[in-house]
C-alpha cells in the first residue's frame, strides 16, 4: 500500500467525522487520486466529478469515511458520500432509497457472461437517489447521480458529465419502489441507524431464498471486476 493511501486510511479510521473534517479528508484524497487540482475549489460540480470518478466497487461499509479511505463505492456508497460532502458545503439534501434489478432491459450494457446471469434471473439491488437544493430563493432542486465513472460511458452506461443546477441527472437504474429516508444528525448515533435501514431494505429486496444473497454478491463482484478492467 502506498504511503498516501495508508495516510488516508488512518485519517478516516475514526468516525463519524465532522463536516469540516470530512471536507478536509475528501479534498486531500481527491488530490492524491488526481481528481481535484491543488488550487481547485471544492464545490457542487467538482465534488460531484470527484465522487463520480471513484472506481465502482462495493466499499467495506456505507460510512462516507470508508468510501474515502478505500476510494471506491457503488451507487449507495457514492451517493451517501456526495450527500455528506454537499451537506458540509451548506447544501440542503434529501436521500431516497430505491429498489431496482439488474436485468436485460435495464442494463443492456452488461457483458455476455453477466447478461446470461440476469437473463436467467434478475439480480436485485438498492440504489440511492440524491436530491439537492441548488437555489434556496427559488426553492430549486435537482437529482444528482454520481454512480458511474465518466469513462464508462464508452461502454454504454448512463453517465453524467457534470452539474447544471436545476437539470436532473440520468439515473443509474430503473427504480421499482421508493423509500424516503430520515434526516440524520452526524453528531449523534443516527448515521449508523440510517445505514442499517438501507442494509435492511437491501436484504428484504434480495429475499431469503437459499443462495440469493451469495448470488448477488458474486454478481456485484464480477461486475466490479469487469468495470475496473483496463481498456
């Protein structure tokens, strides 16, 4: 492990971080990974671009600090991280959990082996929708989705180039059911309760059929490996 990566993991080992600490840690990590220039400010657009271009792969847990330290995340981890960053920057945000399934119609970009898997049976998952207030005076909101790195657009994935306030992003999935998530107080134990709720929604959506969870995990791992392969 490189010195910079070891430093980042040490910086994110204590949680929850305050907003100022989270911004400082993320800003440093984004610069280490070449996602933010040395003198480039962290704002709505640069924060989105840096989170978006993190590698797509499941982090060890849903804490934003973990996504920063491991510098990876699926839609859930990335959206939680982006929401935490934007909250710390002073934006109003709202998170919604949505169930969805990887299937031929919703993910036509899948490679042949994974396409065969979803043709046999859809793979259930949970995504997070992030709503951000971009203009308080006009009460203007937009939906942001930082799931897929921009480079994956060449594979046909629904990527988002940047942020135009008031213009919704393309969603990374086709939502089935929507769950409104409670606001949390980062200074209390509420974030853990939120992460447990998201995990419970996912477990319920996957179901308790024998082998269902293991099948989903194998699929997600194979998808991350394919998306991260050199091209």
